[in-house]
């Protein structure tokens, strides 16, 4: 899989609204919390499985798994990696163990809470 097509897919996803646009200050680097400016591919086989990072961290991370095939080539997906936004029904996977703060599509921070019963769920 070529990295070029993976990047093209990301650009298309941003245009379509599947991925939030970066560089506007509201998406933060998953590594250091600075303003994210790029999407980092961890695996070019999964062109839309990306993490927002700042330029510095992206450089630090280096190439995606496509170039270093010995690194967790076959990640086991668990229920914990699978998320559904209760607001827009967007479904997505994440390879980080930490919980996402926002839904990547509608950017709601309350994506875990059902619309009508926001009280029922306690987010720590
Ligand atoms: Zn960073
Ligand atoms: Zn959503």
C-alpha cells in the first residue's frame, strides 16, 4: 500500500467531513496536546485510521507500520476500541487505549451521552 493514496484518502475524508479539519486550534495533538496540524497514519492499510498530531510529534513518530512491518501488524480489535457517537451515530475505531474526547465527525464532547437522558451517564 502506498502512502500517497492513504494521504489522498485522508484529504477526501476531510473534504467530506468524515474527519475534522485540522489547524483551527480545536483539534489537539494526541501525544503532547499542542494544536494538531497533521493526521498521522499508524497503518497505511487503514488509510482513515489516523491520529491528529502536531508537526513535532509527527516527525518523532516516523513512518507508519507499512514501513516497519514487525510492529503490531495485526492489531486485535476489542470492544474498547470501538466507539459509537450517540449524537450522529458515527462509528469509529481507535487504537489508543485512552477514550476519545470528541466524536471525530460531529465533534460533540457528549458523544457518549444519549441526547434525551444526558443525566443518566456520568462521565468521570
Ligand atoms: Zn505533539
Ligand atoms: Zn458524532
